């Protein structure tokens, strides 16, 4: 049976899958490849730093090239300058002007540095990149990133690697209302329902890594995420029933609830 | 690609789908039939009272028979006696000894009457029925229903028709720990992620109706539910990553969080 | 400064404090006495079983008599018969016809047994007791207890000794709407804000024990609870501001939120 | 009875009350004065813009001076330059170098502009101000503000005027862990329990306005807030009991919960 959901378009490129998957922290490479396949993801993100450092760049890229749209990222960069240089390196090495922009502000929590992020985003957009920035769930920062010319905004649902889910759905909802570019929740998803919730909020996609890589069975979780994202998107498009305190309540739930 | 999840067995009968769907409150009969098909449900539940009252019994049963496992229910019954009689009527009319047992204690909120429910469950089990009781999210009641011989327990996630989701996942988790029979969340699911959460808690299935029937696009929501339940089940089987306050936290989240 | 909140009346007796405190599990007796005083509680509850078993009945009652309204409870009773006998024993020993009725259905989780509870409540009301029953957060059970003639209903916020807070505020809200007798949240409160939330929901009082007795500093926590309950009650009476997604949102929050 | 909680010290000045109250949006001036008194607040914040615009500066300051520590704020400023000028104007007019720094990034949601905020904070600290900045619940921004030399950080609990409570307690907890200066939750509190929760998280104070000014009875709500903040602080100092799924659970709650 067909699932006629609306496809996602970023910077003129159209994707059927709304799941973006990372390539770090899998038990081994074969599990990673199997999980990528089970996920149905078209876009996979790879840390340039990691690739360079362990000297397995060619190997990993050879494996993924052709089968996936590779989105290099600047994980591990702590300044705009580092991030810009890393993006330029990635463009040269991989022949893509797409970049997932991360500028980390704290090496413990991995929250972004908003000032450095905005500066790097500006430089990279000016240099012709398609910039997808990992950012706080801050509507003002997201609007600035959009104004700079980023192709999407990628607010975190919770800290990277926390598996805490969407901690503040209200902020995500405000971002969704205020931005015209695609909104992709990046970081925080821990299990399938988290991904579904992101999509039900109207987000355009979800980028995740640890939730799959660190599940007991990554391949099975990859398939769970694929279905959850499709389910959440369908539910969003279908238009959910209203909430009520109970069915025969004369007014909608929300007018009467105090919690 | 295959999805090798464990099948669900109730009273010796095995189902591939873990979604049980109701047949009330759809915009019209064709939408209902399309939604049932899109949902992948094998078991559909029909209110005997409603069928009898509107005189469309033959019509509806003719439509569903052969394509679905029909599970008659005792919706609208307020006493054990009424519920038992309705179940017996259903058995005669439909040739099935399966019954979804509802004994309502309050016509406003549609919460069950625990005393009448337990009495009716005992009588029906004694009379050879396969009893699937709609009940509170109360572990003691669920254990009693299991001891009586019910084939499953079906605690509510929230009031019937409320769309509020799983209001108290802790109780559902305790029920899951303490019962050996299948646990099927019945009532309260409002959107896809609610159904995924029920499955991630380890429940064996979800029974829902309004979330599909009252969505703006019931057929699309039916497919969302199908995928969400499969996603939630896969995530449960896959074993989710642990939660942490942030990734580099040395201890798991829970030991440090005060909320 | 005066705090002109409405006083609480149960069975014709009026209390200024809306906090009911238990006497179990304190580090020692002096801490218990200090905590009781710091809490401002007028009603303290004592387990008849515990008192009898450890032979310290006279001691404890001598300590509390005159200073507090002693509310004996039937903790540790698993049948209506046991609970009724224990209540009668308490009446004889303590000269009070007030009883906090507990009939436990599961010795692991300490959830009540609804059937036995209702039976015991009926017998005790018939026998002239002022019955305050510990029960599930089930509106139908609460309405039955009220119909039987109980002087109040005492739904649990979470399992006894769990410290989980009000797990399902929606059920408490429905109970508050449907019952005329005082609603006292019993069990589950873990910290001050939990007690405030119970009062903001419109409850008439809170009964707690472990949250004070098992705090690192029980006396300080006792005072925290005293203030939290007064704060929550005042907030309820003051009438809180409406919630909005943000201040300038043209419609109230609830019409726009999907979570 | 005494309440021996630890006092709050900011920039060398010690306060007994941990509640900071705003002066906007009250039904009338008398209600404002009565609410301030009932709240027990020592610090009240006044918008310089509003004061200047409506020409009632002298009146309002004459009313408050001597009775309260007046904390002028830069509400309504959208750039670092505007905020700095407004702070300087306040210093001259009121003879205080304390400033609550707000730099708004969006006039609909009133979220701060992080870049402008950091710039203004730096300029004002350099100019000798005691700066208390309203900011996002972003740990990196808070650490930067601390590094600049701000006397406290004031992360929002939810959007200004929303009454939504602490939407992301996890971020507040991380900020509390990572900052040495006082952490004061500013914005979002809607009712008494929200304020108590902020304090239970270990925050040093709460600044609020609409929750009191827009309650049905502002004076009563002011007293509720006073008690709630004291309750929350006491509970924090007392050390709450651990949470468990149920009391006899052998392991703490969190290791077993899936939600």
C-alpha cells in the first residue's frame, strides 16, 4: 500500500525519507551498514574530524558513496574558524557543498555556541555552502539562521547523546510556526516515540545517531525509527482528534485543565 | 524488508497485527472500511448494543465477516447482568465466544465499574467465554482479572474518547510487570506517538477507535497507527539506549535528576 | 500577616491545617515529634497494627493525645474483615470513631483492593464510623465511597512510599469535579511542589508520611510541606493566570498546542 | 517559628527573600502595592521604558523607594545599544548601578537576543554595573554571562507572560551545576508550584510578574508565591526522599522506568 506523504525538499533536493542518520558509535561497521539500510535514510552524516583522525576516510566514504547522500558535519569544532575550515575541507574531499554545521560551546554537554555558530553560518552561506546548522531550541537563533540563508534549522530536542526525547516541545512548536525553512530535530531522540512526536509537532525531519547506534539491536531500532517517523508524519498530515478531559466533556480539555 | 517481530497470541489464536480497531464514530461506512484496511488490523470490535439498536447488524457483520476477527463488545452496559446477557447475545448472533467486556460505571467519563466488571468477568469465564476486559490502570484489578481467567487485560490509557494518551505510564509498567497474560492498552490513544509509547512500555497491543475515526483523515491516521505500533514494538524489542542528563555524564540520568 | 484561607471541615470538625501527617518510618521518636510540630498538622495518623505489634501503643498515644487529632488507620489489612476488626479495635482503644481505611490488595505495590475497600467502608459507615478511605485515583470508586457515606475520599497520587508526586492530575481533577465530600490526596507526595500541585488542583488536603519521614532533614521538610500546602491552597483560591504559548499569542495556549 | 534557610547574596548584598517581583500589569497601583507587601519581596523590578513613557516615573519611584530594593530593567530594548543607554539612564535617575538586563530578539515571543545580550552585558559590566541578565535556558550562554562578570544569571522557565512553568527543568539543572553565580529563574512561572519547583531544582531565586499581577486575586497569589518559594527552598535544603516505582521496589525508580 502506498503512503502518499509529502516529500521533503531542502535546497532544491527532494528526499522521500525524513530520517537523517549518523554514522558514529556503532558496535562495528557491518552493523552500521545494516542499520543504515534498515532505516531507509537517504542522507547520512559523517564527522570530518573523526574521519580524518582515524585515517579511515576513504574506506568509510567508499562504503557510503553512491548509496547515500553524504552530509559531512563539523562535530568537534569549538570555533567558527575551525568549523569553516572543516567545512571547506569536506567540500574539497567529498565534492559536496552541503554541511551540517556544529560549533560546540561546552565539551561536557555539547550544547552549541550560538555566537560562533551564527558567525560560521554567515561565512559558509557567503561561501556558497548549503548550511544545515545544529542549534538550540531557541526561536530567535533559528530565525537568525534562516535570515542568514541556512537551508534548514536543526534545533536540538535534548543534549547530544542523552536520549531524553523532545524536552521542550513548546519551543519546537514556536520554531515551527516562525520559520519557513525546514525544521529538523537534531539530537535528543532516544526511542521511536520521540521521533514520532517530533514529526507530529510539524517538523520536517529528524536527525539521530545514538538512539540507533547504542540500542541493544541497532538494526531493529533503525527500522523502528523509519516507521516511527513515517507514522508521526502521517499523523501530522491526518490531523489528530482534539483532546478532552473525557469524551462527553462539553468544552475542550484545555479550557478546564489547570495542569 | 521483513520485520521479524514476535507475534501476539491470545487464547491460542495468533495475530500478526497488534492493533485492535473499533468501528464507531466514522464519518461514513466506506471511510471505516478503508481505515480498517489501512490499519492492517486483524481484530475489529463492534458494539452489540449499537448494532442491535440501529438495526444494521446484518449489514455491518456481513461487511466485516471473513475479512476480520470480529470482537463483539458490551459497550453501553452498566451492570454485570447486562454485560453478561449482551455477551451471550453476541455469542449466539455471531458465533464467537470472544467478548470485549465493558461495564461502565459513569456515563459521563465512561470509567469502568470495577465491582461489576469483576463479577461479569467471572460469570463469562465460567460460561466458556474468552474475556478481554476493559479496566482501570489498576494493577490489583488487573491481577484479579487474570486470576479469574481472562485471556488478556485491557487497562485504559486515558478516558474513552479523550485522546489524552497514556496518562500514567508507571501504572501500565507495573501492570506489565505483574501480569502474565497479554496487556492491551484500551482507550486514551489520541495520536501515533501515544500508540508507540504503549508498545515501548512492553504492552502487547493497543485497542483504539476515536483516534482514527475522529481524525481529519481517518484512513491516513489508520496507517499512522499501524506504523506507530510496529515502530513501538520494534523499539521495545531492540532495547533502547539509556537516558542521561547529557552524553558525557558519568552516571546515568536518573541518579542525578530531581524532577 | 493573616492568611484568610477557607478552613477544612470533615464530618462536622473544622481544621485550620490541610496537612495530615503519618507517624511511621522516622529516624527516631524525637524527630517525629519535632516534625509533627513543624508541620502544623492537627491530624496525625497511626497504624493500629504497628502500634499493637510493637507493644508501644500506650507510649505513642500518650505522646500524641491532647496535642493532635489522632486518626487511626488500618494499614496492613488485606481483607474487609481485618480492616473492620482493626477499626473496631481502634475505636475501643482510642475512643475515636474516626478511621483511615486501608485495605491493601498487593503487598508489593500497596495498591488498594477496591472490592474489599467498598465492603469495609459500607460496614464501618453502618457501624457509625467516620470513614476516610485510601483509594485509587478512580472517579467511579470515589463516587461509590461517597454514596456509601464516607466523610472524605483519599485517592492516591502515586504508590505509597514512591515519592512520585501526582502521577495523573487529570483523574484527581475529575474526582474533584464529581465528588462533594472533601478530596484528600493520600500517598505519592515526594516533595513540597507535589503537595502544592495537589492543592492547586482543588483538593481539600494532603496526607503524607514518607516525604517527611524519609527526607534527609525531616523537620525542615515538615515545615516545607506546611508552607507548600498553604501556598497551593492560596494559589487555588487566588485563581491563576491563563496559560499561553507566549504572552502575545492571540488565542489561549491550549487551542494551538499539539502536545 | 523560625525558618533557618540560607540567605541569598548577590554582589555582596544579602536578601532574606528569594522572590523578585515585577510591577507591571496590575489592575491598579493599590493592588500592586498590596501584592508587593504580601509577597515579602525585597527586590522589585521596574521597566525604565514604561516609566519614562507614561511620565509616572517620579510617582512610582517615590512609592517604592525606601521600602524596596529597586531593580530597574531594560524591557522593551531590542539592541545592545538601547539596553546600555537605558541602563545608564536608570543609573542616573535612580542612583543604582544594578540593572536587570533584557535584550529582546522577537517582539511576539519576547525571547532574548543572545548576541546582543552578551554584548550589552560586557559593556555594562565594564561600565561598573551589577548586571542580572534575562537569558535563555542555555547553559553555554549562562556560562558566558558568568565569565563576563554578571552577578547572576536569570534563565527563563518559559516565555514571558506565558504562565507555562519550568518547561525544561533539565536545562535549569545543568545551568545550576555549571554556574557558580546565583541562578534566578526569570519568566514562565504561572502558579505557586512552578515557583516551588524552581527552588527545588536548586535555583537561588525566582523573578515573576504576570503570575501575581494577572491572577484573579493578586494579593492572595503574592502570598502564595512567598510561601511556595520558601517551601521549595526548604525542601531543597531538607533533601528529598528518593523516587521509586513503588516503595518495596528493590532498585531505585529510574533504573527500571522506560518513560
